[in-house]
C-alpha cells in the first residue's frame, strides 16, 4: 500500500451519521482509498464498529474511542497499550468516587465504559459543585454532562480528541495541514480549534460555532453531506 498523504479525521455521531447523506459519503470514501480515515468518537470500540459496519464506511487507519481515551490501530483494531498507559497516569477513579461520595445529590451510577465513571445529578447546579470538589481534591479529570439524562461522565483529563489525533498523525507521518477534521459538538471543539483545516457541519452546536478559528469551514449542509461538502472543497483547493 502506498503511503497515505492525506487523511479525513472525523467524529461519528451527528457528523458522519444521523442527518442523511451517509451513503453519498460512504461511496465517495470507498472510491478514494488514497484518503486515509481516522474516526474519533465518544463511543466505545464495539459500539463504533457496529455503526461503521452498518453504514459500510471504510476501515480506518486508526480509531480513537471514549473521546480519545483509547486508540485502536487498523486494520485489525489493536489497542495502543502505550496510549492507554498514558491515560492511567493521572487517573484515579477510586479516589474520585470517594471524593464525590460525600456530595449530596451526586449519585454514583457505575461505569458507563471502561474509562467513564458515571454519576446522576439531582440538578444542573451540581455540575460546578462536582468540578470544584475534584479541583479541591487535586483530581484532574474531563467532565462530560448529558443534561437529557442528568448524567455526568468523568474521564481521564487527557481524554481529548485533539490529543489522540496529534498522536495518531505523528505515528502515521501525516502533517497537520494534510489532515481535514470534521465535527459537530462540544467534544469536537478542541480538535476543530487546533491548527487543522476542517469543517463544522450545519447542525453543529452554536457554542462550538462561536469559538472556532476562521479557517474552519461552516458548511450549510448537515451531517455527512456537510463533511463531504467541506472535504471536497478542501481537496479542490489543495490539488
Ligand atoms: Mg458528534
């Protein structure tokens, strides 16, 4: 296989899947195998692979799951043990649970994945209470809040799509300017605000839209069609 020069690094939910146009993007990517694919998702590996398989999206060079806490390398999706070790350096789920066990209205709900410690909150104001409790106890962590379920997931502070992507690109030897990123939500914000060219799809969160650098395209198409729109414009400009 010839060395990959350019890659598409994309989120899955709300970006590649969920707003129509999935088949068009799949056909385009399958017809352009010279473009490497990296998926970066909040999902777990099994979960993400089931979706990728269902839509027939190409196998990736690598996939980062749990918002970057784990990395798996294609084509056999072997776990990157070095990366997992890095995540564990600042990660103490047991201490974190102990610290939060004394906070009224914050109920432990178990692990929602290998890296996610889940809590249910009685109300929204407790998000900041949790943050200050963790800070007071010197427990750096990444916090993801799902208001619809009143669920708060806590992950290692190093679980960031941008960090995982940086590491993957270094390993595959692709320069930042040759990596096109695509996303829609807050957990894509760090990846979209880095130095990569990229696109925010039309259904992207307003909060993310307002913080993006000016070179990130704002597609007028939602989901997969937005990815395709941005990607094709970028490839046309960089022939
Ligand atoms: Mg998303």
